[in-house]
C-alpha cells in the first residue's frame, strides 16, 4: 500500500512541480543564451559595462527564480499534507488500508525527492553563472587550492552540502506536519491553530537554542580547553572540522525529525479529529 501512496503522491504533485522545474531550467538557459549573444556582440569583452550589468541583472533574477522554486516546492508539500490528511480528503485517505505512519512517510519521501530535484536545479543554475566568470579559466588552480585548504574535493563538499540540505528539508517538512497535526485538534479553527502551534514551537526551539548557547559560553569560560580543541581542529584539519560541524548539525536535525515524526504519527493515530 505504501508504494501505491507514493505513486499517487508523485502523480498529484508532478502536475505542478515538473512544469515548474522545467520552466526554471528554461529560464536559466535563456539567461545564458542572451548573455552569450551579448558577449559575442561586445567582442567577448568581460569588462564591457553592458556585460557587467547583464551579469548582475541575470544573477539577481536567477536567485529570485531559484528561491521561488524552492519555496513553491515546500508550499506544495505542506498544502498536500494539510489537504489530504486533515482536510475533507482525510475521510477518504484514512479509510485506505494504510497506517498513519505510511501516510506521513509517503508524503515526506515524495517531498524530499522533489526537494532534491530542486537542489539539482539550483546547482545547475549556479554552475551556469560561474561558467560566465572570467576566473573560470583558472578553475583547475581554484579546485586545487580548495583541496589544499580544506583537504577535500569540491565535489565531495558539494555532495555533503546537498545531503545536508535534504536533511534540512526533511526537518522543515516534519516540523510543518507536526504543527498541522497539533492544529487538527481544533477542527473549527484548524488553520489558525496550526499557525499558533508553528509560532509556539519555533519560540520554544529558539529558547532552547539560546539556553544552549548561554550554557556553552558558561562552559567556555569555565573550561576553555574544549573550545580551544575545536579551534585547533579548525586550524589543523579544516576538512575534519567541517565534517564535525555537519555531523553535529545533522545529528540534531535527525533527533528532531524522530520527535516530529513520532509525535505526528501519534496525533494522527490517537487524536485525529476531522469533524
């Protein structure tokens, strides 16, 4: 049944998201074609004012387009969860031979796939614009310098960053799912209650983070050797320091993801109210 849920979710979301991704790619390609034509007309003079203005303009437009694309992907994921499981369609969805956990997982998995595809589009867009920079001729030297400074290839760094972003998207989706499941306890004001739950949970998380930072600072002044160890690690092995920071961040997000998922599943299993 899980496979059927995933297949249905892909079909429903592809109607909007596939054209969106294609349109953004076409837009990025169009920017590139126009920029190349202008460069040819100006004799490939990278210092020509028109080339500089167009590059800056296209960079800003591309950034807005890519950010808007990622925002739409998140909005679609949140809207699908709310409409299918907590709205009028919930009466049908929960009559299917699928557990609430399967319902949550199918939507999360499909949303993460679309998010990953969005990240790939962002990377392609970034590569297109970097390719226009005059410094691209020194790319081998830049890549070698990056490896010597960090101890890792730029491709490995990009892969780790992409995986970290997917994990961040997962945390975002599950956070929204939990807030909507909490809001579902007040069916007459479900949307308002979901927004209130989002604000309250974010405030609590910020409070916990602030408390953690204050505790860390107090620990720092009490025993500076721990932080000096991190500083020494950053100086001696930047790659290992980056791995450590990413690992800590990923561990915290996974911990929160588990809490979000289990709480949401419990609310949908034991406290669901579609009245």
